[in-house]
């Protein structure tokens, strides 16, 4: 590992330690209820810890499938949706495969495509309009291509225009659709399609980021192909139990989403009223925004004990608790 990478990691770790308010990783501002944590631990304690977890995580896959009107053969689970994205890209992207995606977006996509030998084709987007560049993507897509997209998009918060997913599938391309933030946009799981793999997570709306729980939905044939690449035993018995308890207590997720969406709208309106700040429309649990001097504003916020996310020409703040959001707005108004 290079000295520059080590230095960057060290600086980031110090920022985390010094931050009083952490609004940089799109986490839920609400921890899971204590009583549900105890239910999870009780279920995990009843399992033998000297044995590997069940190979196919059948109980969890069946529970996720039932909650979404699917069959267990349509579901794969993994250590966060990142692991499943890596497996799907490994299954569908090879040397020279054209891969179309909007930019900026989640940087892991391009890294994984490059590792697989694919040909990245980024399509620049305009965050201020709140929509992904569907027409431009369609002009670049060929039937042998793979499309990777996140809607709502990380980090900009924009979404696909109405009918966008269907249009991309109509191009003949394979579509890897990441809906990590879809709960905050009130979207639903799209129907199964032979050229569609949809990724979801328990990290954001469900408030279980610490347990690393992701799942994908697709046709049985696609799941079989991805399983060939996916690592075995990637979930432990505690994570499996947590996901099952979560599905049995959906009201917790619904309350989390309602609080975050209400705060997102309040914070967006407040940011619009601050001179020199331009927030971009967001359907996620964060807001991407522009300021005149993003680096200076980022450093000023850090000095005030507040950690957000910095980009080359913009910043992104996760939606926190009302108290955290009020402190952020006060600090932003002082330094923007």
C-alpha cells in the first residue's frame, strides 16, 4: 500500500474520531430498537456456532422472497449489496464488455468493471435537474452492453425518468439496477426480467449498516449464473437472524423512511434559503449541493465537529436526526 493511500486513510480516520456529527455515509440516523436486537441475539444464540451457517441461506431467502411476492430461487443474499454487485459484474462483464453508467455515481461500479476487464462508458449527468441522463445512456447502449445504474443515484440523489428502466431493458442490454436508496423514493421492486438484476440492502432504510446485509432479485437462471461467481458462506448467523427479524417488523423501516423523507424536504428548503448554497433535488437520504468553495466549506464544517462527504466540485450531506440537521444548517450558514 502506498504512503499516499496510508496518509489518506489515516487522515480520514482522524476526521471520524474528531467528528461530533457524522453525516458522510448515508447511514440511518436511528439505531435499531433494543428489544429487536435482543430478539436477534436470542435467535443467533440458539444456533450452533461451531458449524457453518446454512449454505444457501434458505430461510432468509425464503423470507425475503415471501415479502416481495417472489420465490426463493429468485433471491441471493450476501455481505452487503457490494458483494453481490461484484459477483454480478463478474458474471456478466468480461474483457471488452461495454459498460454504460451515469457519472458521478457510486465509484465502486467503475472499479469492479475495470477489474473484470470491461470497457467503462461513463455518461455525464447534470445533478441540478434531479434526473439521470436516460436519453444519453440509450444512445450509448448496444445489445452486447451492460448498464449499471443506481436510482436514486449516489451521490446526486437523482432518479430515472418515468419508464426509464423499461427503456433500458428494451435496448437489449443487461441491466444491473442498484436500488439501495429506493425506499426513500417510494419505489417498488421492479418485475423480474431475463436481463435485469436488482440489488437491495438492509443498510439504509432498515438501519442495519453494521451487519452488512444485501440481497438481489432476478430470474432463477440469472441467480444460478451469479451464484457461480459469488463467495459461499458470506453471511453469518447473526446477520441472517437480523434480516429475518427486520422483515417481521417492517413498521420500524417504515417509520425510519417517513422521518428521513420529512427531514430531507425540510433541510432542502432551508438550504435553498442560504446564500451561496445550491442543493440538488434528491429522492434519497442525502442531499448533494454546490457551494462557491467546497474544500473550504468542508474543512470549516470539520473544524466544527461535523463530517460530510466532499467531491471535486460539490458536497453531500446525509440526513441525520432533527438535532443534527439543525446544527448542520447553522454551521453551513456560517461558513458558506
